[in-house]
């Protein structure tokens, strides 16, 4: 993925270059927050579609499908937020080893 660019070989730089762990930690925190926002938005949309399915029986099937898709996206986004949280903790742990 494109967001895992830190510490890799880029534009002729050596791969063994010292990683800026604080910058990486901040990056993962930002990605975690975006994922949390995405999970909340998709969850809210799923609830909205569930409500529409009850109010609009003629198109209930369509609303239920949209609800399920939104719920799946919310779950995936929440999983990505957890993944980024662990990556941030890992970066923080590495950063503390370098400064002590």
C-alpha cells in the first residue's frame, strides 16, 4: 500500500536510512483517525438505510442491500483503524528504544 512508504528505498536513498519514528507514529495516528471517521460515517449511513427500508416498503430490498454494504464497509474501516492503532504502537515502541 502507498501509505507504508517510510523506511523504504525511495529516490536512490539507502534502505538502511534511520527512520523518523515520530513521523511514522504521527502518520499511523492520522490513518487511524481517518479509518475511525470512515467507520462512523458508514455506520451512520447503514442506520439511515435501515430506517429508509422500514419507511419505504416498495424499495425495501434496495435499501437493505445498501444497508448491508454500508455495514460491511463500516466493519472493514474499523478493522483498518485497529490495524493502524497497532502500527502506531509499534512505531512508538521503536521510537522509545532509540531515545533512551
